[in-house]
C-alpha cells in the first residue's frame, strides 16, 4: 500500500526490540537495589473464612526475617473502580477465595521468607462458600460482602427499542443457553513489584516512595497507593519498566503492588515481590465464566429484528472491573450490526473464587461467541449463507446505534468481503472432505473508552515534547508499553508529524515523575488517544519551528513542509532530492555530520550572520536552532479527550461501551474434527481487521494474529478448572496455552477505513479480533460434523458428547467415579497449598460439601 | 545450607561463585552474575523462558543445579550478539515481529540458535516442532517463522558475501 507518509504505514522494528532480543532490556524482576529484601505472601487455604487470630511472632523471630505485615498495617480499602472499593491489600477480617492475601514476610532471601510463612499461625472460622454464580445469587446469609445482597455485585436491565414487538415480527427465533468457561491472561511475565522509600533530607524521616512495577496503569497504581498508604500522590513515583505482556492482567492494581509498598514501609528497606506462576493464577483478573441465555429473531430476508440476552458472570470474590465487564457485555451487542431492538439483563455475581477482571476483548468475547453462533444457526434455519446474513445486517454509518453508540468509520463490509474471497468461501464451503468445515464470524471492539473509569473531566492522555539544540526530539508520554508497541507508535507519530527521522526521537514513557498523565494501557485506547495527544504535541512544536524557519526563509509558515529531516518551501525542492541522499541514510548522516554539529556549537550569533539572506531549505537541526533562538525554548504539549458526541446515551450504565471509534473484524476458520476422539484441529484462520490505518503494519499483523491465536486457545483448550474453589490447573502446561505445534496459520488481512478522528486515521488493532475466532471455530465445527457446541472450550469430551447426542447414543461419563481432588490421583502443580497440607475443611452448610465418591479406577 | 565454591563458564568467561549446592542455574545466572536475560516464566519447566545452552544443548536453567554445570560451557542470551551487533536471528526477530513483549524471546533465541545449528534449512514443520519447547503468549508464533526464515536468508547472503 502506498501513501504520502515517510514513516507511518511502513513496517519497522519496535524501538525497544534490541533490548528484548539481546536480554539487556530490564523487566521488574530484573531490577534490584542495595539492601533489597524479598517479600513472600501468605495466601488463604480456604475459600471463605473469618480470620479469628493471626500470630506472626514465630515468623518474626526467624533469623533473616526483617518484618511481617498483616491487614491492620494498611487497613484502607481500594479497588480499580470508584464504585468497587472492596479489596484490602491484606485481609482484615475475612478471606474470600483460596489464594486471598493474608500476610507478607520480608526477609533477606526467598528461602527464608518461604520458611517464615510456615511459622505464621492463622486461626480461621470457616464459612459456607459459593462457587456457582446461580447458587450464589440465591444466598440470603453468609454473604461474601455484607453490603451485596444475594451476592450480586451489580445488575443492569436495559431495553432499547421494542424487543417484544421485534420478536413478534420475526420469522425465525432461536433461543439457547451458552456457557463460556473461565480463562486467564497467562502473560509470560509473572507480576513483580519493587518498592523503595527515600529519606527526606529536610525532615530526616521516611520520604518519597518509588515503585517499579509490572503494570499497565502506572497512574492508577499511583492513585491507589496514595489511598492505601495515606500519602499524597506527589510523594509517590511509579515507574513501569519493560512489561512482559498484560492482556488486561496488569490493568488494575494487583495486591502485590500495594503489599510490597507496605512491607517496604515497615521493613525500612526496599522490598521486591515476584509472584510464582501459581500465584499469578490466583491473582487472575481474567475473563469470567459467563452464562448467556440468548434469544435472537430474524426475518426470512436475514434481517435481525430483536435480541434478548440474560448474562450471568461469575466474577469471583471482589468487584475489580466487574461492573464495567457486565456493561460491556450488553453495550457491545450494538455497534457491530444494525439491531433495532435489544433487551439486556446482566448480573455480575460474587463467588468465592479468584477475582475476574479485564481480559483482552473485555466483556464482549463470551457474548459474541453466543451471538455469532446463534446467528449461524438462524442462517441455517432460514436457508441463508452465513456470510450473507451478516452482510444483510450491516450498519449505515455515520450513525448512532439504538443503544447510543456513535459509529463513524466502519470497515466491516470490506472485512467480510476480504475473508470470503481469500478463504475461497464461495467455492469451497460445503465441498470440503468429510469432517472438515468452514465457519465465519465477526466482532468489534472500542478504540478506548470514551468515558474514563475515574469520573473526571481531565484529558485521557497528555504528551509533552521537548527538542533541544542537538536536534534530538524527546517525547514524554504516559503510554504504557506492555509489548504491544506503544513506544514505537509514539515515536512514529512524532517523527511523521515533525518530518524528522525515527532515530532522532527518544521516547520517555510511563514514569509518573517525568511523564504527564495517561490513564493507561487498557480498552485498546493507546494508539487512538495517546497517538492523538502525541500528534497534537508535535504539531504545537512544529508550529514554533515553522514560524522561526519562515522568518529565515522570508515566507509564511504555511508555505513550509517538514520532510526527511529538512524544512523547506513547498515550491522549493525539499527532502530527499534536495539533501542529495537517500531517506534511509539521512538519519545517521544528519546526527553525525560535523557540519551540522559545528553550526550548533558555534552558536546563534554566527549562525545568524551565516544564514543572512533567504534560502528555501534548512536542515532539521538548523530549523530547530533557529526556533530556539527565536522562542527561547522549544517544547510543546498535546492532550486528548474524547468528543462529547462520542460519549454515549444518558441511561444508567450508558458510560460503558461508547468509544470515539470501533475496530471491526471478520474471520473464516477452517477446521477438521476427529469423530473418533472428538479432537478439533484448526487448519487456518483468515482474519480481516479494520484498524483505521495501520501505523506499523508488522505490529498490526502481530496484534491480529496474537488475538486470533488467543481466541483459538479459549475456543479449544484453555479453561480454568475449579473444584470447590480450588484451581485444579494453576500451571502453564495444565492450563494448556497452545504451543507452536497446536497453532494454526493465521492470515492477517489489514483493512483501512481511515477514521476521521484517529491519529492519521488509526483505530485499535489488539483486541477486536479475539472474539470472532471462537464462534468462527464453533461454526466451522458445525459445518464439519453438524453439531452446535454451546459451551467453550470445545474439548474432545464436549465434542464427543455432542456427537453422541446427535446420534442418540448413550452419553459416556468420562469422569465417573473419579475424584480429581483426591491427592493420590492428582499431580501436584508446583507446590499447591492444598496438596502441601490437607485440603480445606468444609462448613456443614457448605453447598459444595458432599460425601466423597468412592474411588474407582485405582486407589493406590 | 553451607556454600561451596564452584567455577562456572558462561559466555566464554570463567566465574568463581560461592553458592549453595541447591542453587538453581537460573538463580545463579540472574542473582550472582546479574545475567538477567534468562527469565523465569513458570516454576515447573513449562514455559522455556529460562532456556540456556549447556555445551550447545538447550536446557531449562530453572530446573538445573548450577553446581552440576561445572566444567561445561554455558551460553545465555547475553552471549548471542556477535561482536557488539545483533546476530541475524536477533535482527530478524525485531524486524518481523517475532518478539512483542519480549519476555519469552531470550528462551526462543537459545532454542532457535540450536535448531539452526542442527538443521540450517528447516521446513516450517521442523521449525514448529523445534519451537514447541517454548511458550509465547503474544505472537501466536506465526511471525517467528517469518523471522527465522529471514534470518536463514540473511545468514546465507552473509556467507555468500564472504
């Protein structure tokens, strides 16, 4: 694809790539400080219990232990949402899930800290626990949080249009229950935080706090630390080093981040805490198990008349992002297709399990799986091609959907056309060999939430740019690069806007002392919002350079162009030709050229004399020097806040779902099903994604492929398996994140709809593709073997069960008589608490309490 | 536990270390030698982020005792760059998006180096099976295959030039 840009739209390596491939880049756990202690957290072995007594005296006496902290050391509640301040860094009176945080030991090394954990005596009084959201909703007593009746965190009931009338008009109606089981981010880097206090030189006492942490949201972390530690935000500095993947798992304040700071405060020394992989699974904040009762009506021409969804999310023990998740599930029923009537009833329910939060495709993925599967069913009922039924229900943008979402750029039609073409859908569908099939599905996602979770009018992103006489451009941005490449995006946008080479631009990112506020890397907001702020900051600086350069050139600023490290008059020959060297070399040459540096060193007076008389071109350095001489300093700021028109309707809960722009995706999956074993193999996925404009195509493709791949994991293998509140598979192998062997080829197809408000037209590309993969695979399984799977992941057991049901064969109970919790039969996962000692006792009233089944099949 | 003196040869340099006999190679590298390139992604040899080469063979340093590596040649990701510039595979991983968050990348570097040393011209099938010892959560692996192919091409071009 050709365009008029010199940096935008060109595939380039990330600016931090070398640090990653050589191992020199520093992640939080790679950092250490003199005198640093290692913190280890004691977790609850019970899903729901009152803490009657904690005795840390034996642990404190152990040689090498510096301090032990408990809940009363920092008793202020916090939570990522203002409406959900229900967490404590360490439990105060109750533990609410297996893995809840009880105490923390700071010791000279890890082994000592671990030993000390065993010396902490905690007396618990067990309470009945709730593991199933539909059971939890019936509860009257022993509530998980006393102020949440029936354990319902939040429920919303939305009606848009006239759903009942819509169903009455429908020619076909489908109604079914879908279940999407719980999945987690499993980012490769376990969470880690290093916290250290300085001594205040004036008071001589403990002063400022610096926290270096694996976080997607430095600003929120700074804010919550201030709340819990009762320190002014100005006394807290949060630095984000390299982050080894987030996917939402680091998009809120994770307990260890606050615990490390509390421990450092009490120990009077720096403290580092790094989660084990098992602790990462407990920290969780992943995608909740979701029960979706969905009803959709269509007319014989394929038009959708109404949708009704009742969604129950198993949110785990605390609020986290829950209120937002349950709202996204309903709100993003809109903005993909033109649906005139929507009824939505959403319930976010508390259970005694690790906390669910935001995960890639936040809130939309499971409902999208249900909706796209049901749409496929309806297409079959009315005898319409599944791709065509989607084309019959397109929006006509610019428009505002029935639930108040503003849609402008809309690349979905092109996405569908592209995947249908590339996959050979028309020629191959229905003609593949036995047990092999094709399925199609679509999805979309926000390019940043139009309303931030902290209700305030402040801009969502602010960026500062400083240019000095050396011609180096330093961009100060709060954007948090978590591997998606936001530092590179910021550098590209700044370089493109200033017409300078990429190597001139240095990005200083995500350090609350240095960089202006950006609310963080979540909801796919960074390219759109921080990109826009960067663009505005660059334009402000450019204006200053232009006014000075224009004086030198005796022309008006409007006549100038900035390109290839030079500033010139539009009618003059600027850029590559004028400079007489190819663009690729110009960066290196300009920065080492003695001629240029000499000019800077000689200073402005000589420069002025030398430059007497107008000319029609200046190098970037010359223009910068002129601007600094003229203005005194060269810096600029830009900020971005979503426009009022994009902020959604007025109903309760309307704040979640609106975005300045939506990305779109259409996918075709080709699968085969082994009817003997029930195993599903994905052979290829064609994924077209409308990202507005691909600022860096190699990164965009990487994000699309990564999303599709993660969706495939959720579709086929990934599942958090629970047994009485215990996670049965807290390890990367047991969780079954796909390896290269199981990963299909993904053909990423970039569609550019050029959004009117995005930076250079760009929208998000990291999340929107995930949701379509699951239903595309489900629909392909139907095409292959004629079964509709209503529960994800589509494991061999579930596929076999459906195949047998289709043949009216007797179901096989694969786990009959097997108790997966019996230690004799269960493999230990990296030192699970349960299996290190005895399993938890259950309260007599506990709904999950039952007689142990007789062990069948080998009691050794 | 009482410490013992051992000698470890890492990236061509000898280091004398006083460590507990129970110390894992990964911890010795990261804590005692400050070679933090090798990462800990799990605790049970699931993920491959800690992969180093011991006498040219990729090994998981999170489940090896440092003391058991005495007298062997250990290569970590820090030993991959050649003469202060990126090796072909490192450059290609950057250019082709083989690395996103980068946390798994050091492990992949060691695995891929071994793969290409054993089989300079692997098929895609062989690459897939060669990489299956390491997990990545960002890329879906696809762009790694492109990177590996590009690195092979670059190496071949480089050799032709010589």
